[in-house]
C-alpha cells in the first residue's frame, strides 16, 4: 500500500505522542495486542503507512531540529513510550500569529529563524494531509494554516477547537478543491468527552432527566497552562460543552452545565484528571446522581484517534471525495459539522471505511 504523507503543525505533546505511536505500532500484525488503536488496518492502510514529510513550529528548541528530537524538547512533558529514529524531517519555522498566549510567553521562546514558505514546503515534500495541533486560542494561526493547506492541495485534520470544519464556508472551499476536511477538536480515545456523552445518552435512553452536570478537568501540560487564560478558551469550553449537551433531548443552560478546562497543576505533567457529576431526576420524581473520576495520559489518549482520522482523510483523497467527512468527523471530533450519538457516528465511520455511499 502507498504511504500517507503527513505534515504536522505544532510539535507539542500531541505531536510527540502521534510520532512515537507510529513507530510503536509499525511492526504490529494480525492478532498482536494493540491497546489504544481502533483499527490496525483501516481501509487497507496500516498504522505504519503514515509517514511524516514536513513539520512546523515556532519554538527555539524545536525549529531546525529533526522531528524525532523536537518531540522531546521542553516544554513537552508527555510520557516517552517509544524510541523514535531520526526522521530526516527538519522542523521549519511557521509564522507565530496568535500562537503564544499570555501564560506561555516566558515558556515558549520564539525561534529567530526566518519564516518558511509553508505552502511551498507542503508542495515540495508532497504532503497530502496537514494535521493541526496548534495551541487553544490560535484563531488567526489556525485559519492561516488551513489556507496554506488549500493552496498546497492538502487535506486537513483539525485537532484544535478553532471552528473550521464547523464553518460552512470553509467546508465549501475544501469541497470545491476536492480536499477532505475532518474537524474540529479531537475527541480522545476514552476521554472526558466520550465518557460524559455516553453517560448522558444512558440517562436519556433510560428515561432519567438530566437536571445539571459538571465536568472539571485539570492537568500539568502547556495545553492546560495556556488555558488558564480565560479569553483563549472560549471556543474550547463551547466545544466541550456542546459535545455533551448535543446528546440530550432537553438542552441545559450554561448555568446548569459547567464543562471545560479548570486548572493547571504542574506536577501532573501530561496527565489529566477529570471529575464528572450528573444530577438527574428519575422514577417518582426522585433524585439520581452519578459521579466519577477519570485519570489519563492526556496527549497519548488522542493519538490513536488522529491515526484513524488521517487514514480516513487519505481514503477520501483516494476516492476523490472533498469537503467535510460527516461520519468520521462526528466519531473523531468534539465539534463536527453534524452531531450524532457515538454509536451512530461509529457505524457511519465504518460504512465510510468500507466505501459505502452513505457516511
Ligand atoms: N488529548 C489531547 O491532548 C487533546 C484533545 C483535544 C484537543 N487537543 C488540542 O490539540 C492542541 C495541541 O495540544 P498539545 O498538548 O500538543 O499542545 P502543546 O502546547 O504541547 O503544543 C502546541 C505546539 O504548537 C506550537 N505553536 C504555537 N504557535 C504556533 C504557530 N503559529 N505555528 C506552529 N506551531 C506553533 C508550540 O510551540 C507547541 O510546540 C491543543 O489545541 C489542544 O487543546 C488535545
């Protein structure tokens, strides 16, 4: 099978987990145990068919270095679970735009290297799919890279909560260019969002009314440090809240549903802790409350989903399908163009992978 040529934007913890994961699962075959991966083979593409051909960042310790070294450079602090061999891909300097927030100004020192011709590099390296891992709040930077992807003829996987696939005009532009778009805001493997959605569905299907709920999240990585800046996390909070509320018949107000990133605890490093509480009313108008805590390694928890999203985008390229992929977006992302239950989104994604018309 042909390789899938991928360009990465933002070489932080998530990119680190993704790059390590490709090496980690490359040799896996058939019945090998592959925790964290939903499809070892997806539509004929093995995990190891993903190849990184270009990478962009702005940080001094990352720009100019091989991707394999850059993923280990501070302030990245996720778990190292695989030794990554040199990739031959040098991280290039992207334009900063609004990529550095207030709390990271002293942490992320900008590279003094000249800004790259990003679309030119994408073309020259034969990149087919751009994966965006920019920080939360990078509204201008996210749109700029989506524009470069269009200019270079690349599909786009938008892992961050800046609304691109959700925006009808962006969807139309990708469709007209025959380029696939999967977004927005990656939904982790078994993360806070999908656990909360499944519980909300359980309440709904079993006839228990949800009266109020919260989801409090905190971790010790730069993603959480950046999100201390409340102005930057408006779209993240909206994305996380809507992902859960979309599963209810009776919508809750923002006062009744408090869902979002909550704090930064440095010693957790790339671990994330999440507390969910749902208060409902059941038979006889009696109260029914549910409470749980989830502990995960934050960045590796979404890498397996991105690996599937990349391969779905590649299948779309192979089949000449452009624009938003509705089923895969609903399964892989918190803020897709159209929400379904996770069961239906999964069925649509599997139908898409099999090449059936309806997806
Ligand atoms: N499970 C998860 O970790 C998860 C889930 C959903 C969404 N996300 C989102 O994925 C994104 C990345 O998360 P992360 O943990 O890797 O963050 P991170 O802070 O570790 O990495 C962000 C990287 O982007 C770089 N950057 C900043 N501005 C840039 C620019 N203009 N051009 C190129 N690079 C730039 C930074 O230097 C840094 O290396 C965040 O928006 C996060 O909210 C993560």
